[in-house]
């Protein structure tokens, strides 16, 4: 069982414009190329500003003693011809050293509550298949039905192998 941070010390609140740099740099600490090449490549300031512009109610931070120690950035997706509204939790992160203390659970709980209020019927997340910590965390939040998808890269700076037809 994880230790829990005293609830009176940890505040979950909406992201404000003044938090953008702190959230970006916390993400840089978390989504390193060693931890996850795909998350490292896709984490940038536009991720935060785009989600903040489109769904500020689903962009939350965890604050402890005046410092940002975690964040959750989400959005919703509606499809034509479907009555279902989906919630997409795009990013969630907690400062190393304060992980496994309940902050992620609190952030997710608040995002979920807000998504439900917005009429969401299913929440989706994605992460690296080898992000065991993340996957375990999401399972603990109730996620199941894991489906793997393949992520590929094409390195354009490497000389291309000649194909037989070339
Ligand atoms: C995933 C993450 C946000 C979880 O936040 P957290 O504050 O550590 O999570 P909590 O303390 O609320 O843990 C909730 C549950 O998940 C489990 N869990 C969390 N981190 C875990 C880990 N590293 N290994 C195994 N289980 C873990 C906890 O044991 C806890 O279970 P319990 O309620 O039975 O004790 C955090 O580990 C993190 O920032 N990881 C790096 C970024 C990342 O991978 N994000 C997800 C993809 S965007």
C-alpha cells in the first residue's frame, strides 16, 4: 500500500497560465529519453498550451507547499454518429520522490470526476508497453482491456538501404 500525502497539504486545482513553465519542466524530468523514447519525443510546450486552450477544466495540477508536484492533462473526444463521449487522459505525472504517495490517484480522481460531469462514458489512456509503473497505476485506477499498438520510427538522417527495385 502506498504512503499517502496528507490531503490538507496537497491541493488539486486547475492549471493556470503561471503554471505552464513548472509543468513543462516537471514533464522534462519525467519523460526522459531513457524512461520512454516516445513520451520524450512528444512532450513539448505545445502539448500543454494546446490542451490548456482547448480543455482547461481537464488540465490540473497538484500543488504541495506552493510548488507544482504533479499534473494531469486531458481532453474529450466526440465522434460523429456516436452517442459516446470519450475522455482522453493525455498526460499524467508526479514528481520523482513524491510518487507512490497518492498524488497520482488524487489527480486522476479529479480528472475522472470532471470528465463524468462533462458526459464522458469511457476514458482512454495510452502509454509505452514497457511503462510498467504507469500501467500498474492505471490498472489500480480501474483501467483494463489493454490493447497493444505498434509504434515505429523512420530515421531520416540515416542513409537509406537500397531496395531491390531501386
Ligand atoms: C504514473 C504516476 C503518475 C503515478 O503517480 P503516483 O502519485 O506515483 O501514484 P499513486 O501514489 O497515486 O499510486 C496509485 C496506485 O498506483 C500504484 N503505483 C504507482 N506507481 C507505481 C509504480 N511505480 N509501480 C507499481 N505500482 C505503482 C500504487 O502502488 C498505488 O496503488 P495502491 O493504491 O494499491 O497503493 C507516476 O508514477 C509518474 O509520474 N510516472 C511517470 C510518468 C508516467 O509514466 N505517466 C503515465 C503516462 S503519461
